[in-house]
């Protein structure tokens, strides 16, 4: 089935584009894999320019526009900004500029937090950029004007997660919270969480897609009575709702194949989805998941990413910054 949206023809079999400043957005991609297993995913991790948190919002907005342009060239049917900092900086701009749906993680995260809190006393644990943007405060107040909100910037968490995963032993085949069960990691977590202590907070939004990987250590520091909210699951529900409304959810037949697509895209990720799905030699194919990064250490990205995504990332494409710069020039 094809849908025409403006001057764009969309097939439900086309992939959902997902991007983040690095590895953290793979927590959202994994939730998408588990919640909507029939959907194909094209993921970009901008590790070369990670972290986004300390950067100026205008700079992050430019990065997001570049990556969005790269994804649009590859015929994605939707873009998910799997980064809270980039959501705060660029969601409205991308929604205005693009004629495909663009979804961020802040509104879903706020919605999940308001649903989870018992007292209305909510903490927001995020990057410096997200905290300064006040995006979570606005989203939470829109849903519950009486909510009491305490924001806490944790600028060291992203670097901790990226570095730990990049140097994880190659024989580790799946993510485990024990990777962060070190005194060094626990000291950083305790230090960063001090502003949230003693505030009577009962719910904390993990307002950066890297932070769920530190859930065990964060929970230990805050105590078992505090509910930690990972926006990834609610974001997946938002994706499903948006695609369903447009009639663009990929459909599976009884054999588990996605209907209405071209031949299977088993080539390396360098073959774009546009090329892979323009052929009609077969009536269906399995959903495909492809990955790209700006990191110069592509093998490290692939290994670390596999731990988070829950399966091998396969051949990861390297994107140069000059390639992205060219898209907006």
C-alpha cells in the first residue's frame, strides 16, 4: 500500500529513522524493536560530536537538521529524535521543515511521569542543555499545572556511559548493569544526584536516552520508593499512534513477513532503503535494521551498540561530518 502525503509517496514498509548524539538512542530503538517488531529501523549515532548536552542549542539544532536530511534522503517514513537535548533544540523546527512525522522523547517522557507519580513531586534528570531549555518543565506543567518539578543536570553521565560501553570487553554479548558497578561510576552517580535528594520526589524522569543504562545505580542512590521513568516505551506508543493514524504501520502476514515491500535488503547498509525497496521481485521481506555513525571507531560503536540493542548491528556505515555539512550547504 502507498500513501501520498503532500508531494511525498510513502510506503508502510519504509523504515523509521532514529537518531541520537551517540549510543543512548539505541534504548529507544530497542523499545521500538520490541514494541513494533514489524517496523524497519535506520539509526544514526552522532558519536563524533557527542555529547550534545553542553553545546549551544543553535548548534545542536544544526546537527539535527543535517542528520534529518541524511535520513530523508534514505526515504524514512518518520523521524524519531531519540535524544532529549536534540528534541528540546530541534523538534519544532524539524516538524515545520519536513513533510514526514517527527517525534521527540520529551512529551512522551512527561506523560509517563505524570501517569506514574503519586504525589505530583517529579524530578527531571537530564543533560545541561535539556535542563536549560525548560522543555520538561513546560511539558509536565501542561499535563499537570500543579506538579512540583525539580530539575537536575547530570553532565557526566553521557561520557560515563559512552566510555564504559566503548571499552567493554569484546566477550560480553549483552548489556548488563554490572558494567557500571564500579566505585568510580557509583561516585559519579551519587555526586550528580545530590540536587534530587531530600526533596520528597517520588518519580524521576530519565531525561536522557543514555541514562536508563545507569538505572540500577540511580535507583540505589535515590532509594527503592522512587519510580524511575524511561520515556522509551511511551515514545514507542506515540510512534504507533502516529503511524496508525496515517495508515502507515507496517503489516505482517502470518509468516512474519512485512507486506507490500520489495525484495529483502540483505546488502550492506551502504545500500540505501530507497534502492532496496524500489525493486519488486518478491512480495515481502523481513523488517530490516541498519545503523550508521559519525564515530571514527565504527567497530567499537557496533560492539557497544549491540549490547544495548540486544542483537548484532551488523555492518555499520560510517558517515563523515563533511558529508553531513554538504547536505545543508
